[in-house]
């Protein structure tokens, strides 16, 4: 197979004098003017050529926070997608699933979001009972922090995990660790064929979005699946195992950076709090009409977690959304004197107080934030205004202040939705000035900075000679203008120099 490919007659991001990129054996061999490259490298009529036709080529996107296999369950149809549906449509989708599946078989659904509904109340057990009276049903909210079970589902709670306490919640509503444990229990019984279909579907979706690498938050069970399926080389993965997996991996000599260019181990994941949508992020000022959320761990436990990971050479990947959770994580790093060289991470970082920024930078902590959260839930009449009030919403996700403080930032999606162009547009067109950043800053956060989050900026994340040939082709030569108009698309994706996606052109 000829592993040389010339992409020519386009705009090469970061190289204003160039109009072509030459790929060979999975790497970027040269960048420059097409006639010069053709002559210097003997590009003949038999060589493979991809015409850019004036379009822009950029580094392949890196989504630095995904739940990749779970995305595949939805993309492959194993889990019903409720994303973008009204309450009535969500209930109908669950009811329709009941007509297709044998009585007694689980109906699993994900993605409902009450914030866009006329009556912004969570799905109820009673609605699920009426929709599927002969099936156990579990419907997970879009943020993954709340799940509603119907009566049959509550009765079929997996016996190997502790039954959740509702603490005054509506019947069938469970949160946080109970949701995560339930998901792991459901996945554990699936065979390799189902796993392969899910991974294939997630990879194909990623390719269509210009994504060539993902950071996958992973249960211990997920880690085993990724280790097997990554041999197929469908996408580059940085796997971030949850805390329960750390002991066994460390005993095998694995630490952050172990692996190869297809599967590399990142940091160990911990949840410090919940989410704004679930109203259980740990905040200093109460949610409107609700509580201040909660911290999932004691200060001492978070300190012990960081110290243990730091000592063993593991980066930490800590979910912290509310200001109380961010304070807890920063204080824990300060207490143990964590190692900046590991690039310890905080995920989401949505509601920092101003003093948190300087402390984050001083500690050498890196952030993985989700600009798509701004696009989905911030701004006038939004979910965040309803949960936090206008003043706190305006201060949420302060991307401009984060970058101005000198903090290293990569972008991830958390699957809500998994689409870098949507995330970039959300950062460019955010409702408040403090949330907005520039095009080049947003591209960097989804490419070279995301690569640096996994200590891989030397091999990918930018269009430079010698780096991996992971590229995306945008539908326009002027991506800034097209992005603002919401018109730019991914026309093609190259992974390791091979074309893995091409959009049909009119």
C-alpha cells in the first residue's frame, strides 16, 4: 500500500505561506507550497493526492473528556438516545422501545434534559411505569449524574451494588455513585461482539466530527475493553481509569504515560462533586430554592488520593464544578505539595472564585473545560440562570479570565455533545464577554493543549513535520467567518495518514 499522500491546494492552519501537506508512513513529512513539495519529494502521477480545493486543513481534534464506550452504546442503538427530545417525545421513545423488546428485558435510555421542557421537572417513575409497564427502565439525565428507574427497574436493582437511599427524592431517582455503579453493572455482562459494535460506532462518530484522539474516562471494566479494542487502531486513546482501578494497574507497573501512541494511560479519575443540572455540585451559595449540593469526599480523603497518585506517578483527573469543590481540590494539592510535572487536572471548573485562578496557576494544575456547556445551558433564560441566578451564570465558565491567568487549558466535551466545532462556536459566541475567547485559542484548546494534557504534544496536536498524520479538513477556507455563521463542517478526517471519513459533497 502506498503510504504517501499529498493534500494540496488549500489553506494549512498555522502555515500562511503553505498550501499543501505531504504525509508519509503515518507522519507529516513536509508542509509547504505544492509545486515545491511535488518536486522535492518526487510526487508522481501514481502518488495519492487529496484535493483541498481551497479548504482549510487543521490538526485532528482531541476531545480531552469523553465517556467513549458509553457514547458507543447510544451510537450503536444499544442505549436509546433522548437527546433533544421533549418530555412527551422521550416518554414515547421509551414506550416504543418496549414494543420492540421482549417483556422483562431492560430498556436503557440516556440524554433527557428537562431544562428545555415546558415543565422543567425531572422525568418521574410514574411516567416510566406508564411508558413501559412490562420492562425495567433506567433513564439517565444528559449529564450522567441523575437516573430515574421505573418500579420494575427499582425491583431489579443489581444485587452486587449497594441499593441507593433516596433521602426524600421522588421514587426511583438516584444520583452520583449509584448511577455510575449501575452503569458498570449493566455493561459488565455484555460480550465482545456488543462491545466491538459500540466502540466501532463511537469511533465512526468521532471521525465524522474531525476527532482523531480521545481521553476516555473509564471504569475498571472499560479499561479491559479499551485494551482489547485499541488493537484495531480505530482512534487514539488516552485512558483515565476511575479510582477503583488504580491499585491493580499500579501493581502491573502502569502509571501515567504508560502505553503507546494508540492506547496511553492518563490520570486517575475522581468525582469531587456533582453537576449544576442535577443541583448537586458543591457550591458556596445555595442553588435557587435548593441546597448547596455536596462534596462526595472528605478533605482528608481527597488529600490522600492526590498524595497517593502523586507518589506512584499518576496524574489526577478530578471532576470539580462548584466553587466549594474547586476549593477542596486546590487546598488538597497545596496540603500535599503535589508535583507540577505530572500536570494534575481539574475537570469542568465551572464556578471558580477569582482567587482560585491564581492558586490554580501557581500549583501548575491543568484544566479540561467544556465550552459546549456554555452553548447548552448558559445565557438568558437558561438552565444555569434557573439554578444559579443571573449573576452567577455570568461568572460561570470564565474562559477569558482562565487563559489570562496563564492556566493551561484543554477542551473536552463530556459527550454533551461530542462535537469540537460546536464547542469552539460556543466559546466564540458565548453569551457573556468573560466566557468568550478567540478562534486560535479555541483551536489550540482542542488540539495542541489537549495533547499536552496527556503529555503528548511532541507527537500530535499541531501541523508540524514529524508529527502523527492526524488531520481534519474543514469545509471552508475562512473558518472564522464560517464558524460565526454556524456553517463550517468537517469534510474529511485523516488518522495516521489514512482517510477515515469523507463527507459527501454536493
